[in-house]
C-alpha cells in the first residue's frame, strides 16, 4: 500500500538510468526523452562535466546558509549575466520556478507600493500563494489563496492592454511562451506593447522564463526575439539540469536592502555547482545554436508530415495541436516507439527535449510521428 499522497497519474515506467537524450527503465528498455521532465533537462542527462562538478562539490561542502560568503553564487551570477546578455542585472537565487515568481511579484510590490497584478488567459506561474493567484486555472487556486488583486487579460491582445494596465497596477507577469497553456507564443508586437504600457504606468514587467528561458528557444530568453528588456526575469527548470534551483534577474532600477528577500536553501553550494556546470556546457557546446537549428529542423519536419490543426513554438519548445485528443497518440509514441513526450491540454503534444538533441534523434521522432499520424487519419 502506497504511503504517498496520490496527486499524480503515473505511467507504470520507472527510469533508473539516463544518459544524453535517453532513459532506461527497470527492465532495461531504452527510451528517447523528448520531454526532459517538464523542460528540466537542458544539457542532457548525466552530462559528464555536470556529474563531475556536482561530485566534487559534494565532497567539498554541500551546504551552508546565506549568512556566509558563497563565492559560487558570484560565479554563477557573472556567467549567467554574460551568456544571457544581461550583465548589469542582479541575481537572487531560489529553489523553484514558483518561488522565483513569488519573489518577483513581492519585489515589484515593494518597489511600486502597489498590490494589483495583471496576468493573462491560459497563464501558469506556479502553485504557491502569489504565483497561483496569477495562474489561470481555478481548480488549483484554493480558497486561502487571495486572488482579488489579480486581473486576467486576453493573451496576445494588444488592445486589451490599454484599459487593463493602469497606474494602480504593481506588476504585469507574462510568459514569453506559455508552456502549460499549449506552447502559445507571445508575439513580438504584444511584448513591445506591454513594455510601452508598463513604462507609461510605472508597472513592473515580469517575464516568466521558467520554461521558455535558458536557451530553449535558440535565444537565452524567448522575449529577446522582441528586443525588449523586462524589469524582472524568473528562471528555474533547465537552470540546474535536474538539481532544484531557480532565480530572479533584477534590473538595476531596483534597490536592494538587508532582509528585503530571503531563502534558506536558495543559492546553496550544490545548486550553484549545478547552475555553473549548465552554463559552462551551454557555452562550450553551443547549445543555443543547436536548439535553434534542431528546433527549425523539427518544425519543418512536422510541417511536412502535416495532419495537425496548428503548429506552434520556437527552438526546442514545440506544441503540435490536433483536432482530436492526443492521449492515444502519446501512448503509442511512449509504449510502441519508446519515446517520452508531453501534452498541454487534451489536444496538444508538447516537445521539450534537451538542448543537445541531435539530428538523428529528431529523425527518429519524425519517423514515428509520420507513422502514427498516418494511422490516425485513416
């Protein structure tokens, strides 16, 4: 009898080994991983450099609190600023995406002295109190989660911004690409209009880059396609390649003070070692370029196969929406072709593979998809 609180529907598969873009289960069956555990595996499973970094750190010191100097935090901040193109932004380290968004909203409220928040339809920002209030899913918002201060505007609707964002708004939080919402891409014009409206009203613009950041789209942050600069950027998932870590990149306009924000585990030695290893591999192996090129290759291949209702995404963040429920398609990819994929809603297959995915691995997926879409259309 299970003693776990049963909140996850589980596949009867237990991965026990991983390498690159592959998983092996308890029976020795090999799977191609095109989902990365919700976009978490950024540089590939068990990358040798990553494993070595964490192993060495574990044998040195694995934890002490933020009451002492941790030079790994400075190294991580410097490398992140350089690779992301935000060298003048400051970094606050946390443990997860929800916590990153929570602290970003809190910092925006401290900065403006306001409490109203604008979010968007189909948004997902996390399950903690402030983040879940800005998430467009009433089923996961408990009565204790105060949400009266949040207004949801239609996503990608520029006209709605005019009256929806006023000088009473503390923060506007938006995903550069909505992940849970179905790989819905924020248009460049929409993000540019958001930046302009926030400048006019004094609202803080928060770009939730938890899933769409860290090189997944071929640029470090997906909003960089639009040429805007947010006030705050939140990160997690691919930041640690599986080790829990999150962060907020903070514009120079914000003033720090002792006690303003805090965390016990955020920025610990192991998390920083993981984060540094990820950035080193991303840079040394040109993974942003790989995400862009292999992503384009996948998108063109899926387009040639056809049979879908809509194809969305950038780089290695891809949503394939069909006019039928994709449960059977996903199961066939998993159990017959031994490929992990994700879903968003009932009708969309979601691809979030490692940024190191190879062309031959992309071809394996395209071959399997072509076969199953042909069967589904009969």
